[in-house]
C-alpha cells in the first residue's frame, strides 16, 4: 500500500504542476540536472502570479534577507545580479536579497560556524544529513502554521506528503524543494572518448566493468579519466535509509524487510566497491587530489551523478565540457525520506522577518523571473531569452547551485532542450522502489551527543574513504573502532528500538 500511495503522490504532483517541469542533485555550476517548463516565459509569470504578492513592496518598509547556500562560491558578477533581482523583489514583496554562496570544499566548516555560533541569517540551505540535528538544537523556526498563512500559494504548490516528509515530531521546520522525489544514480560518460577506445559504456553498470573500461582510457590518454570531488562515491551509502538521524554510517538498507539497523561500511557490496575504487585511485584512474577537490573542475571524462538520463544533454554535458554526453543508470531508483530531504531551506529561529522569508521562498517557487535569475544568473551576461521564451546560456560561469534554491518546475527551458524532461522524472518516480522505512523519522533527542561525536568521526575520514585515497581494508576498522568509542552502538540500539516499535 505504501508504494501505491507514493506513486499516486508522485503522479498527483505532476498533475498539480500543470505545464511545469523538474530537477537533479547538484545545480548549475556542479553536476546538476536542469530542466525547464516547456517554454513558460518570465513575462508570463510576471503578469500572471507571484504568490499573491504583486507590488506588495510599494507601500511598506523594504527589508534585506540573508540567504546562505552551498555552491561554487560567490558569483564574480554578484553586484550586477543584485541590480537585476532586488528591484523586482522590492516591488513584489518589499525585500532585498543578500546571498552567501559557500564553496563546496568549505561548506562543512562554514556550516558548523553558522549553526554553532548563533551567527545571524534569515534562510539557510539544509539537507538530510543535518536537518534533524538542526531542528533539535533549535536552529530553525517552526513554520507549521506560518507557512500556510504567510505563503499560501507556496503551501498549496508543494504536495502535502512532501510537507509530511520534512516534518519532525509533527512540525515543519523547512520548505522542501519540490522536484524529483526519487533517487537514481547514473554513470556519466564522454561518449566520444569512450567510443575512441572501444568502451561499451552503455552496458556498464557495476564497478568491476567500470574499472576495466577506465583503465583502457587512462592508458590511452595518460590522464585520470574519473574526476572525483571530495565527496567521492558517498552515494553508495545512499541505498541505506538514514532514518532521519543524519549519520551516513547508520541506517537500514532500503530493501531489508527485516529492518535491521546497521553500519553501511560493514556491507559486503560496499566494501567490494570501495576496494575497486581504492585500486583505481592507486592506479591513477581517479585524480590524486580527490580528497580535497571541489566540484569546479571544467572537464570530466567520467563521473557519477544523481538525476535522470535527459540531464546528460541539458546539464551534465554543458556543465562539464562534454559535447557528446551520455548517462547510463547505475542502480535501482528508490524513494525515501532521505531523497525528499535532499534539498530544503530553513528559516532561522531568530529571524526578524520570518513572514518575509516565506514570501521570498514562495516567489522563488512560483515566479519564473525570480527563479531564472537565481538559476541562470545575470540576464545579458550569463543567459538571454530566445524569441520562443526559452533560455540560451551565454557561458557556464554562474556559480549558484540550482538544486539548493527551489523547484525546477518554473525554470525556463533551455533552447537546446526539445523535450520536457519532467516526463522522464515522472516515470522514475512512478517506478521507484520505496524504502522499507518510508515515513519513519527517528527521535534523536536521547542520542544527540553520541550523534555529534559519530558525525565528527565520519567527517574526519569520509573524503579519504569515498575517494579511495586509503585502503578500505585498513581504514574501515579504524573508523568502526572510533565510532564505537563515540557511542555508535548506543545510537544503533535506540534506532532499532524505535524501528521495532514502529512495526
């Protein structure tokens, strides 16, 4: 019944979106998927609706809201962008926007400073790895009632079950990004390079075959074909439901009917894949600086990303310098609380203007002009509109990550994209396998100290682990030992108790 229920939700979400379209895992400037709305123009949205806030700023004090996101760092033309977006926001809702775009490599450290020091912000991007802890420690404001009153169009636009998926103990503390709710990973190839060396990339969906293929390319080109950032192959742990605990080394495998809480690092398949990744790193197939690299590399022969196959043409190829980009599905498509929580924006518990912050998020999710400026950058410098109301990118310099901001359903479609990619996303959602823990959210209040300690252990080793920089046969026992000393077993026992009680 759960699977049928969530399939119905995915289809209903598509119907409610009308002519709009959908999303990916990292946004513009990263390995993000990008889609549009089949030609809806900014001009149409400007005149037809922006959350009931038309010219709201004309008669009230203008306030400045600070929004902190992760991405490729601050745009070089940030001031020019402010000159375009702020007058429009001021007219619509009486708001000016101040952005801080933290580079991927600095995000963990910067994020800790923000939430632990009480530094002021108005809106902060969050995801499944941090959300529950931030709610428990009081970082975010309870917007359960406020969102319906201050941003009714936003509330009705996002399906009810998305709100449920981000609820903690029955309350909502963040606005979910309404996009693809399922999780599908792909091997992304420069098809021309693969074909040059006779690599049958269309039939490679495991690490054994991948290692052999990339070895051939590496021997021929003399360079590392698999460019990795510091997150490496951490997607392998994504097939374990993290139960809302925000600890990647704790979870229930998505298809485990017994619902046993385990450490993914003790999974035999993950260990085998990590051994292969380590061998590829040692052999120079993976870039040697992977443990410290961010996602700003200009060209990649091969990489792994979450999204859908159509993103190879619309986003992954253009963003990574690949003229003939092809995506091959790596593993099964699944849906879980974690996949829904892949992108959210929370409002600071001490925010001076929470209603305004919600109105801004409403505008981002319902107004194409605002959405395009956030997603594509400065009109005339980074992009321009065609006569058909589509977007032509003038360069790939825009450093904000589109998936951190809002829905993709109202992003103007790229001129190079002929089909509405939401059709593929709809099919992926409809056929997604639901996690056995779908709808379950762990109460972490009794183990927050242990979780913080275990997260610190994981953060210390994750880059070396997932990039293959260290031998997993040697490193994983070290990690397990330190996790045990940090209280991992206490967390596991509490999680298992709650899972068993939930049935």
